[in-house]
């Protein structure tokens, strides 16, 4: 009986491994715990390697360091069915001290972050680095819960499902706590080209 089950499931495992490769779903490898994309009160530019997208975001808050955060990101290759990125770009800047909502234009996926700290408002401005994969389109989009759960807390957001991708975020800013809460916009992508483009 065990041999029969092995013969049934082994081909399925082989197909899945061939489609997705060797991926671990988490915890993601951020590098060393002391390895951050930035230092407090300084700007940074983080980009995933070509063909990879952001799948996890970690951050710690410090009131004594200007109500700023350290940031770290983990990347993973996009599904082989999407192919190679056909173009990548930086989106418009989201200003410090304000609430904002932004998705990657042109059906892009988030593959990096750029940020600059502003001591006058104790906040950062942000830009997404986005990559488009041929003419693939998003569908089944949703918003994550708030990260962090409360202002001033550490955050650790991970994508646990392989075929969902971060396309943007919406944030709220607390003038009292001088911190942000994020909800990430997460979508699946079609495995075929489609004529639709978002603005």
C-alpha cells in the first residue's frame, strides 16, 4: 500500500518542484540579524536581484532615534510562469508626514524600496521599485492586516503563499506616535498576457 502511494505522489512532487524550484516559504533569510538596509535617520535604497520580488519585510522602531525604523527585506524569484521582468522603474515619491496609497503602475510587482528620512517631521518619504513581467495582470487582490499591529511595535510581514505578490501599500501616519502602520496590497498574477493596464 505504501509503495502505491509513493508511486502516486512522487510524480506530483517532481512536477511541483520543477515548476517552483527550491523555495522555502519562511522564515525568510534576511541575512544576519544585525544586517539592515539602513541605519537610523539615513536614507537607503534596496533592490532585489533581477527577477526577484520582495516577499518579507522586517522593521524595528526606536523613539530615541528620531522615531525612526530600521528596515530589512527578503526577496524570492518570481514564478517561472511569469518569465523574466520586461522593465523596472521607480514609482513617484510618497511624501513624509502624510497618509498615502500606491500600487505599482503598469501591473508591476514590488521589487525594492527607497526611502529618505526627514527630521523636521520625524518620518520618511518612500518610493517603490517596481518590475513588470511581460503583460501579466493582477487578480484576486487583497489588503493585509496592519503592520505593525500598533504604532511603535516591531513588525515582521511575510508572504506565506508562493503565488501571491506585493503590488503596493497603503499607510497611515500618527502625528502623536510619529510612526506608520502599513497594509500591503497583495495580488495573484495571470499566467497569460492580458490587455489591461492599471494607472
